[in-house]
């Protein structure tokens, strides 16, 4: 972008990614920007009614907007974030989006902690892993439930703005997903693509909601956890595993002797399901409108960078293999991080 002096002050219309200033209540979202020609990141900050332009160093964590990713190997496009920033950037929607993104990061963090705990338990013989991995799985299940209610919150924020009559949607994802299509259409005026979104996610969500309720309200938890060289495991006969098996997490060929199954697919499934649900909602919103609200940053995309994004890339591998040397996943060699 063209700069005039140090940290110049500009108007929103002068932001390098803005192609349209909306007059319908939507905001122009200030976010990190990557200029591919200059290979430079920029930060934009409100300053006395104008916007300060600040060249910044390499981004470590967060989302940014650009025509192309700064590092295609680690930066992931976020379809839901892009859809909302471009077409539905109302203040309450963007505020909820921040929580959605944080919940997804939390899911990736649970995967990271799985491998850190596994490596530590192997290297140092720390038996506290049983409690720590159990509570981490319980947290991940609760995080998954919260994530879906955040997605529902986005629909609740958008629906009254584009629906012809005053209507209040039920206050949770589950309450809406459990209703039949006719009621969603006739009583709530929900567009068909959004009905498909709720019903398409219903089966796995309700199964996991039941497990979450059993954990938080009835004291259910993982029972005996086994430490193996390549993963944490539980018995297929345990209550927790039985409740999850219908989701297809464990193939017989991937079980260890004595019917031991890996805990990793539980965390993988929760994270993958969140990522797929967010993409599904983005697709449903785009299909709902014949004429979408004008893009605010045409030709630009929203990308996500984190020290944890590699787990998104590895989800399919986790699902198919289950058992891993944690040092290789973490890049640890001789007690130090190989990646620096």
C-alpha cells in the first residue's frame, strides 16, 4: 500500500482492502492486512476518528485479510470469517465471530496438549496424565457445545435483519435443530439452506450434547486411561467409548490388543466437526441470498494464522492413523523444539 510519512492517518475508504463502504449498518472491520507486493503486514488502529496505519512484523497469531496468503503452508482460509466480514459485518455478528474463532483455537489447543502430555508422560513417567487428559477431553466436549451455540448466535443476530416479520429464534442450537422443517419454515421463517444446516449437524451434535450433559450433570468421565508409547488409550468396553462408538471413531484395525482404543480420535472429531460446521454455515448463508449484500473487500480473503494451524492440516491423518510418536508431531529433538 502507498504510505505517506510515518504512521499516517487515513479514512476507512482509504484502507487498502476496502472496495465498498456500506450504508446498511454494517461495519468496516479493522484487521491485520498483508500486502503481497511489499511482503509486509500492516495493523490499523482507530485514532481520533481516523485510522492509524502501522507497519508490523511477522504475524504469529490471529486473522488477517489479503488477496493471497502470506504463507500458504501455514495460513488457512476461514470461509465463515470471510463471509461475515465481507457481507454481514454487523457489530454483534463480528463480536460473536471472535468467540467462534476462539473456540476453534481452543479445539486445536486440546490437540496440542494431548501430544504435550503424552510426550511429558513418556519422558518423565508422570502419572498425573490420567487426570490431566481426562479433564482435557471433558473440556473439549464442553467447548464443542459452546461453539455450536456461538454459530447459532450468528444466525439469531442475522435472521431478524433479513426476515420480513418479527420473530425470535429459540436460544440454543439444540432447541432449533430438534424442530421439524415445517415449523422452522412456517413459524420461524428460516430459509431452506439454514434448515439444512441445522438438520445436517443435528445427529452428531445431539449425541455429543448427551455426552456433555452426562459429564457435567451426572459425573460421567473417562475411566481408566492407559499410557502407550504412541498414545493415550481407553478400553472399548468403557462407558465413554461405548457412547461415542456410533460416531465411527474407531475402526477395528486401529485398535490395540485387549480392545484398547486411542483417545486422539475424540479430540480430532470434535475439532474437525467444529471446522466443518463453520464452513457449512458459511455455505448456507451464501445460498440463502439471491443478491448478497455487497462485498466490503472484493477480491480479498480472510486467513487465519496460529502456532496450532498444523493440527488442522493433520486432522485427516489423525483420523486415519490414531497412534503417533508425540516428539515427531511436536518437532521435539533432544528436549528442544526443532522448529526453534
